C-alpha cells in the first residue's frame, strides 16, 4: 500500500527546512557493496534516531545514529508526519540529491532490523524528482510518482515485499532535493 500527500508544509517552511538540513555537518557519501564490490553512493546521507545503540544496516553499509538530538526542522517534520499517520518513528535516514546526477537504484527497504511490514514515510524538500516503483516478479510493470517539494509518500504493508523503488538520474534537474525517510527500527 502506497499513499501520497502533497504540500504538507508551506513553500516558505520547506525552504527554511532545506537550508537548515543542507548545512548539517554529518553529510557523507557512504560506501555500499554492489554485487560484492565497494561503490560510493550517488548521493549523500546522514541519520538520526532516538536510540544511539540502534543502527540500520543496508547494502553492506551501516547507518548509525549521527545524533540522538533531532535538529529542530527534523523534529517538526517528524511530529507532523506522526500526527498525519498516527504512527511513531524512531529513526530517520536523510538523502541529499544535489542535482539530477545523484540517484538511487532499484531497491526494497526490507532489511533485518526494520519492523516487519512497518511504515516508511518519505518527506521531500527541494526539486521535484521521479519516484519509480518496479514489480519484483515482472520488471516491466512500473508506476511513477512525481515527488514534489513538501510531499509525503508512505510505503506500508507488503509494499517492500512485492515492489522495488528508485530515484533515477534526471539530466535536466539542476536543483537539489533532500528526502527524510522515517523508519521503525526494532
């Protein structure tokens, strides 16, 4: 099940959030394992959580908690989406796509350590990007969602079991996008 909400914040608030988040000192390009080989991510990431002992392991890398103190903007965003979804989150992974060259390939968020069939809520700030869902059984079946500034896309239930998702490269995009993916770690 996938839900989409547009404009959960005003453009002015989104601009403020984007400025604050882009200036965080924690941004880094993690190294992943792709087919057993190390590769640098085509985006920058950082993460925050309410428990410093919780880590999120994916694609051969570990996203530890950069800080247990949420910056004000993340705290406000977290509280807003928890209210909208009536769901609590204890971890957020931020992805910074500096322009259309930055991307993430097909993947599912179904790693050990995540609550099984849990909710993943992704808030977008900045440039509009294409979010592609691809069916795991029949890769020809795809669905696209255009993630606007201030939008919220929610993946829950068996979404991760049957679908992969990606943010492909888009040569025409020169602006940045920051996504905040709120998760439920066990």
